[in-house]
């Protein structure tokens, strides 16, 4: 198993454990805590996807004052 996949799985485990624990301490309900612990990471993943898309658009913009030379250099990279 690749190291980045192992890291992802362990991080997810920690995230779910912390989410469940906090929700359980706040509600006293295992059912509600389980639901929150499962739903929150999914919503977070969707939010992260859109966050990444926004950053890609932001970093793809030409710097202020950049002219045609910048556009040609970007075309050469692609």
C-alpha cells in the first residue's frame, strides 16, 4: 500500500474518531454522534473540492502587468 494512501486512511480514522467523540460529548447520543461523524467528512470533502477549484482559478490568473510574454510562457508549459 502506498504511503500516501496509508496516511490518508490514518488521517480519516483520526478525523472520524475526533468528530464522533466531540459530537457524543455534546449530545450524549451515540446515534447522533455517529451521524455527525459520518456526514461532516463528506461535506468537508465536497467543500475542499470547490476550494481547490477556486485556488486553481486564482493561481492560473496572469500576474498584474503581465503581457503577451507571460501568456506565451504559459502556453509553452501546457
